[in-house]
């Protein structure tokens, strides 16, 4: 479009020159008339050229203004893009920082949670221990109350023991077993309780119940090691083990008896039994 505007004035000038040279070939009588016409045409051409130049200048001004506006818009867009890029970069940096902070906070929360779990486990264990202790204490109290109630209903210890010993000596084994067992149930911590275990072992030994007899003798040795039936209980335990076929264990018990009570009558019986077995006393 700008090329068309630039070419039109040149074409007009060429037409004007041709007209001038053409006039030179005209006859003299028509010169004035033709000159007037030419002047008119030239005037019109000049006015057209002026209008075209003005239009061209106006359009150039419009285009220049548009170019300036476009340039300004491009600059604004470029500035906006730069600002946006800076904003995005800052947001990414802030997001990375917040992400690191968030990761640290999550790790701290996890550590706190683990610590709380450990504390909770300890508290739970303590509660379980307290509950178990309370239940054990309640069971002990119930057992003690039952024993107290039973003792309140039981015969006096001397009467019960003498009755049991009398029935034992009278070979009333079932009755004596019941009475010795009652004594142990009602009065388990007295010295005579050890004697009751021994006599129960004697009844079981008579009945060839050597396994139960060995256990009853062992109750005497474990719970009443200083009682007056300790030596007899160890002697008879050795005999019961030998009867069960556990000769090595029985010999060990007899040798221990001889070492502990070397001058007791039970030691003489132990030596005699070892001699019959063909075993040395040491």
C-alpha cells in the first residue's frame, strides 16, 4: 500500500511533462485555450497530489501510531512476562522452602508419635502390672479369708493332729490321710504341718505309692528342713526313689543324709541300705 502511494506522484509528474511537450507541437492559435486547459489540469493535478500527500501523511501517521502502540504493547507484554517469570520463580522457591518446612514438621510429628507410642506402651504395661497385682492381691485376700473361715470352722490344731496320729497308729489309713490333709489345709505354717506331710508319705509308702510318697517326703525337706522329721523324710525319700528304680538318685539322697546327720539313727539305716546295694557310703 505504501508503494502505491509513493508511485502515484511520479506518474503525475510524467503526465505533466508529456503534456508540456505536447503543447509545443500545437498551432499558435490554439495555444491560449490549451494553456488554460493545461493550467486547469495542472491545478487539479496539484490539488490531487496535495490530497494524496495529505492522505499519505495521515495514513503514515496512523500506521506510525499503530506501530508505536504495538511496540508499547509488546514492551508491556514483555514486562508482564518478566514479572510473571520472577513471580513463578519466587513461588517455586517459596514452595520448596515450604515443602522443606512441611517435611521437617511431618518428621517431627512422626518422632513425637513414636515417643507417644513408647510412653503409651509403658503406661499400658504399668496398668497391666497394677491390674495383675490387684488381682493377685484380691486372690490372696480371698484365699486368706477362705482359710480364716475354714480355720474358724476347723477343730483346734492339737485336737486335729492328735486325732490324725491316733488313727495313723491304729492303721486307719483313709481317716488318718483325711485328718493329716485337713491339718495341712487349715494350719499349713505350723511345725506339725511338716509331721503331717511325713505321715502322709508313710501311708503312701505302705501302699506302695512310691512316687507320691517321694513327693510328700520332699515337702518336708523343702518347707521344714529344720523340723524333727527332716532326717527321717530324707531317709524314706531315698528308699522310695530306689523302689521306683531311680537308684542313683536314691543313693545320692542316702549319702547326703549320712553327711548331714552322721550320728543319727537314720544315718545307720542309710549305711545298711547302701551296703546291701553294694554301694560305698561316699
